[in-house]
C-alpha cells in the first residue's frame, strides 16, 4: 500500500475540512497503511475523575482510521464511516494524551477496513481498540 | 424489567455526574427497559455541511444505553461501557435534533446489553444503530 | 421496502445455491424488510450440555440477514457478508429450535444493514442479537 | 501475561470438551497472550466455489480467541463468548487451510478481549479479522 499524503498533508486537510476538531489531533507519523495520531487531551475530553470520555476515544479512533485511509487514497472529504466496533478495555491515565496506532487491513474500491489501538501516552497496556469501515466515495 | 429511576431522576443524575454534557441531552421517556433520549443539536455537534458528527451520534447512543441501564439498576456512576458496535446508515438531516430509542435486551449481574436506534427528529428512516455493553460495578 | 421474493422463492434459492446448509433452515415468514427463519436444531449444532453452539447461532443470523436482503433485491448469490457484530446474551434452551427475526434497517445501492434477534423457540428472552452488513454485487 | 497451558494441553482440552469440532483445529503455537490455530479445511467448511464459509471463519476466530484466553487462565470449559465483531475482507483461497493469529489485549477478572487475524495459509493479505470478548466464570 502506497502512501499519497504525508503527515503535513493530512493535518492541512483536517484544518480545511474539519476545523472544529483539527486542534484536538496531531498526526505524528504516516507509513504504508499505518498512521499514528495523538489526541491532545483537554478539559472538554474528560469525565469526572480526569479520565478521557468514551466519545473522545471514539473520535480519536474515527479520525485515525479516516486519515489512515486518506493517506492511501488521497483527500476525499466525503468518505464516511459506515461501521465501528470499539472495546473499552482500561481506564485511560488521568491528564495524559492518548495515542492511536491505525493499520489499514483492507483497501478496496468501495470499502476500507482499519484497526486502531489506543494507548495512554507512555503506557504499555492499550486502553481501547476499534475497527472502522469507511465507504470510499465513487466518482 | 422494573424501572427504578424516572426521567427526572436520570436527568438529575446526569447533571450531578456528567455536568459537562448534561445540557446536550433530554430524557424524554422511560419505560420498562426502554428509554427515549434527545440530542439537542448545537454547533459543536456538527460537521461542515450541517450534519451531526459521528462522535456526537456515538455520544448519544452511549448516554441512551447508559441511562436505560441505570433506570433498571439505580444510580451507579461507575458503570462503564465495555463494547460498542455502531452502524452509520444515513446522513442525519441538517439542523434537526437526533432522537435515540434504547432497549435493554439483557440485564445480567455483570453486564447489560442495550440496542439503540437513532433518528433525525420526525424522520422514519434511522440514521444509525448501535449496541452497547456495560459492566455493572460489583459491590 | 417491497418484497420481490417469497418464503418459497427463498427456500428454493437456498437449496440451489447452498445445498449443504439448506436443510438446517426454514423460512417461516417474509414481510416488508422483515423475515423469520428457524434453525432446525440437530446434533451437529450442539455443544456438550445440549445447547446450540456459537457458530450455529452465527450461521442462523447470517442466513436470516442474507435472505432478508435477497427478499428485497432478488436472488444474488454473490452478495457477501462484510461485517457482523453479535452478542451472545443467554444460553439457548437445550433441544429446542432457534428462531431468528431479521429486520433490514438500510437497503442502499452498495450495502444493506440488517438487525437480527434470536430466541429459543417459545421463549421470551432473546439468546443473541446480531447486526450484519452485506455488500450487494454491482452489475 | 504468563502461559499456563501448552499447545498440547489445549488440544487435549479441545478433544475432551469439544470433541465434535476438535478434529477441525490444530493449535500450532502458543506464546505470551498469543496463539496460532489452523482450520483444517474440509468439504463441510466450504461454500459453492470452494471458499470457506463465513460460519467456518467465525468458528475459527471463536476457537482461537477461546484457547488464547484459556492458555492464560487454565482450563475453564464454562468460559463463554459474550460478543464478537468480525469483518470479512477477502475471499479465502480455494482448497487452502485457514490460519488464525490471536492476541489477548485484555485479561481482566471478568472479561478477556482478544483480537484475531485470519489468513489463507501462505497468503499475505488477511481474509478476516475479529475481536471477541469472553466472560470468565467466577468461582
């Protein structure tokens, strides 16, 4: 799988198309079908007790899988998530950014399937895993 | 399945435990293992084009399933989502609230399983469906 | 959603295309986007203790969702399951057939999404629920 | 994560507890929270055209995740699958065994979560992926 967008391209795309959330995320690394994205944790991502909320983890998984797909197919703002399964496995560490590693398992003409593993920054045990399917817009 | 919390009880619980998001949601109806929750759509829930974002739909599904479970087991702030599968089926209508109907399919000692169907208010075809599992805290 | 295949049409299709499993299933009723399919439980579906195995429940969910989709789009042997999420909620009753109620939630050009609820025949509480996505073959 | 059952232990367990399916599977390797299981493909696993059926792939994912969990917690026949999400990504090669690599992502007191990747033997691109949750029986 060949990458056609760099980390900088993907960040620029996010800022143009999803400016409301672009500040939340940093694309840290892009490889062949792989990407690393960080959620810069802020008060609005937290639940009482200081752990990151489920919807914020979902948002990180969703962005990471989306950008991993776009890195391979180019900027298509209209790609849409059709399915996600997500397992919340451990409480995220309080006050620590989350890091998602996404791996594209399938890139078809119509659909992509991407696995995502999420860790609290610097911790070994994953806090969540997700798999997302995107429908790739047809010409 | 017998309900032990009313719509008012659930709203009061949300305000105390999840004040950051309590304003987003209205518990409209509570029945035996069933609940209806509305997402009061605001700018921060939207994607460019005016449709509700995936993470906002996830958040609605998560809250609806959580409250449907709490309505049966009583206020337990520590119940945690362990798994969610969600299918995004149609674009939500622009500028319209979303309404979730949640149904508890299983209430065990350790786990509950809840189905959620989400519609744009007033529309027949669902925009998303989800199933969520909660781990119920043990004494 | 308009039905284009009857219960008899669907059974005849199963016999021609999937003769290895056709004897396991009975299509009991077909409505608008809805279908009821029975798994005729046999020794090979059982686990020690006499309950139906997980793979047999998966097979029933898969067939029911597939036939619910075909009832709407006509006989397309090449439709393929792309995703399934399934929750096993209760032990099936021993020595009792399983009955699946499938409901098509979305019928798009490329994908269908179908919910399935499975009961032990005659019991109120569901033993499993599943959601399946099918890719509909393009001409 | 420390392994308490070897490949031989797991095969012996399968033969005793699940003799109906034990011949279908070979435990090829067991590591720390990891396992490799082969489905010895036979006529009864096939669909017309010679590819392995969805239920057979589900059965392989289910066995692999189950044995990966048991390898860590010891022989507990009563552990039950509570949830599975599975993505079917490519057609398996005809007449070729399937190989599953399972990785335990979480081993809690009540639940384990395991990722499974399935390949046609000798092929690089995975045919399916799955995540399964098991409820571990309490004393």
